[in-house]
DNA sequence: TGTACATCAGTGAACGCGCGTTCACTGATGTAC
DNA sequence: TGTACATCAGTGAACGCGCGTTCACTGATGTAC
C-alpha cells in the first residue's frame, strides 16, 4: 500500500478484503440455505480459507449472520434496482418495471442473488435480536423501494410489498416448476392489470 | 378394547394415540421454531415420552416433519376457519371475515396455532421432497380457502393469498411490536377498502 | 542496504456439546390352555 | 378362574458425527537501526 492511499484511507487492508469476501460468501449462502444452512467451516472453505481464522474476523457465528444479512439486503436490493432500470430503459412504467423485475422467473430460481427478505422472511422471527434488527431495516428498505415506484392512485406501498414477497414465497413453496411459475405469472399479471397505468 | 370396537375399527390403539400426540406436539413446534427448531428429543419430552421410543413411531426425523407439516396445515386451516365462522355470525361478509381472521393481531403473535404456510414459507424450498410435497398441498389448500371467500368482482384467489401470507410475514419480520402491528393493520384496511363489498 | 526483530493473517489440530439414531432391556397388556 | 408365556410400547444408555469455538503455531509482511 502506498503512503498516499494509506493516508487517504482509500485502500482496504488485506484483512479487510478477506473479511469482505467472507461476508459476501455468507450473504449468498444464507439466501440459498437459510440461516441454519450456513456453517462456519463451509463459508470459510467457500471463501478459500480454513475455519480456524474465522474468529479473527467475527466475534461469533451470529455476528457473521448479522453482517451477512445486511450485505444480502443491500446486494439483493441493488440487483433488483438494476433489473428495474433495464426495464425502464425499455419504456416500462416504474411500477411495471418493479413488478416485472421482482416477480420474474429468474428471481424465482435464484434466491441467492435476489431479495433477502423474500428468501428468509419466515426464519426472521426466530433469529437473535441483532439479526432481527438488521432484518427489520431490510423490510423498511423494501417498502421504501416500492413506494418509490408507485403511481399516485395505487394503494399504499406496504400492501404492494407484501404482495410481492408473498407471491415469490408461495411460488417457491410450490417449486421451481410449472405450477410455481404459473402462480408467479398469475399474480404478476393481476397486479399489473389492476394498478399499472400507462404514462400520461 | 371391546370386540365390537375392534371389529368396527373405531377405537385407536394406545400406540396410535401416542403417535398422534407426538405429531400434534411437533405440528406446534415446527410453526414455533421452524423445521430446524425441532429436535427429536425435545418433541418426545414435550409429548411426555423419552426419545428412545421415537423410532417405533417414525422411520426418521424427516418422516415426523412431513407428518407434522400435514397436521399443522390442517390444524391451522381449521383454526382460521373457526375464527372466520365467528366473524360471519357477527354479520361480516365472507371476505371481511377471512381478512380479519387471517390478519389479526392474535395470528401475528401466535404462529404455532395458526397458518403453517405463513409460519414456514421461506424454509420450504430447503426441505426434503416429501416435506415439499406436503407443503405444496398446504399452499393449494390455502388458495382454495381464499377462493371460497371471494366476492365475484375481486381479483383471483392466488393474488389475495399471496397478499395475506406476505403481510403476516413482513409484520412478523418487523416484530410483535407497534411497527409490526401497524403494518398488519395497514394492509388489512387496504385490502378491505379495495375489495370488500357490502352484502346486497 | 542489510540484518534482526515484531506484528499479523491465516493454519490445522483439538475440545466439548448437541443431536439423530440404535439397541438391549423392562414392565405392562394380551393370549393360550 | 388361574397360571405361563408371548407380544408390544416405551426406557435409557450408548454411538457416531457435525459444528461452533479455542489455541498454539507458521510463514509472510512490515519496522527499527
């Protein structure tokens, strides 16, 4: 690290980079396997390390889960935002872009890259207070994102947020098959038919 | 057991009664603690037994989870149906009765007595094929129950079912506190304002 | 510039504990005669 | 009706394994002089 970057605090240390890599790995893993599907040794191995070094980075497994959930929330939100942006550039309304991006078949089959709330919702009440606090913030962020896309004459953002999360979860519960995809499509079309207004 | 009841097959054996008690206990436990929150020894103890006898009743822990989910689904559904019935007798429309019963504060804080789908949704994709199969059936049953309560001019039952499940999950994710209850109330009122029609 | 020392990130063996599963045994209930 | 035996539900100790956590150590990087 050069003297300049050290002074300016711009270059993360080797340890910070490793820490970051562990968190990123865990952020994917919790969305794929749930909070219980994430083991310390697994995560370290997947991050290219041995499990012994874990406690130089985190006070406990729970501390990792908390950081991982925060990261998963940010990462999922920015991924959805990116897909919304693509659809907006193709001329979709803000609302249609959001609904199409969130309730896409891609989202259905790739929980580890998408919305953390949808991937973990029913496990949240059983987590530690720290994790629950981070989760509550992700829920607020999700509602805020929905609010940002709503036309004026559409019901409140919380209602649509519940609709989006519920549709994804029930579809996934049915499975990544014809039946699950049908539910996803049905709910997406119903939402758009009800609330999407052509731009004036 | 008398010869008569034995022939008529009306009285369950002592073993069947015990089996039933274990399943009932587990059906509550999975909704309270999730699939991972349920241990063989815990369940047996809660059912008043020792863990050694477990494998005389079930081939594996997974077999118990499957039976428990089926039971939890039936039990939750009948509990909701009962609360719907109470509200109907007080003059509520079928739709209002369903929404009020499902999105009640009581339901928010008592997952172990209520809808299994809402309590477990995001864990379902990570379970064994047998459990997932049982879960898919519970989702279909939930949608059917909603369909049964819908007035003619309301959007499709799957959409409302997603809404109900999503609202409960996000509320629980926020916590059994003012914020969670506020989300529950908001979504309940929005649904009723949009879709409840006074009886003709 | 080179040498000696200190710091630090990561390694890998070991620990303790919980949990799913097995099994020999017990005490109660049912059956044959 | 009573006795001997068989069946069966449930007991409790033991097992093997995985997982979170600890710790003494190593090899690389940085620092003092």
